[in-house]
């Protein structure tokens, strides 16, 4: 009797699962927004960062989101992506205080303007999160 070998999960499937777990609806919206202009790029976003990098065993999701929030804050020009990853940080168990501390830390390395922009992005995400939490089910 021949036993079928389980087929290895594709990068896309692994990435789709990770994207959903980490970024939830916000990540899905980003991918969907690319569908009409750059569907190949949408696939790359799923396969490379989420299917390859986020699924590596060296760091947990909390640590990866701390690094991502710090990097996006330091860049200072990626507010939409920062908001998605602040939401992702909440999704993977970071507290609001931890997110605020990560962003404040970036004032040392990226300057006060970058940290201020990051804090305002966090304030926006937290406020939207509060609105979702308060709405009736």
C-alpha cells in the first residue's frame, strides 16, 4: 500500500495564514488594494515577508512586531504601514504601553519628529481599536 506524502505548504499559503494571524483585516486590505494595480506585488507581499521571513523560527511574532514598529517609526515616511503593524502588535500580544515605549525609544535613534509621527499613528490606531471594542456585536 502506498501512503501519500503530505504536500508541503506553499510559500503563498504559509504567507496567507501568517498575514491573517498577524495583520488580520488590515493586512488583507493592503493586499486587496494592490489587486487591480499590481497583483504580482500583492503576491510578493504575501510570499516573502509573511511566507518566508515571519515564519522563520528565530524570533517570535511579538519580537518581530517590535522590530517592525521600530523600523517603520525610524523611517518616518511609512505611516500607513506603521498603523498596520501597530494593529498587528496588538494582535500578537503587545500592550499599548509596550508599543508606545518602542516608538519613544526611536526618538534617540531617528529623532523627535519620527517618534512624534509614530506616537500620533499609535494614538489613531488605539482610538480606532477602542471604537471597534465599544461597538455592539
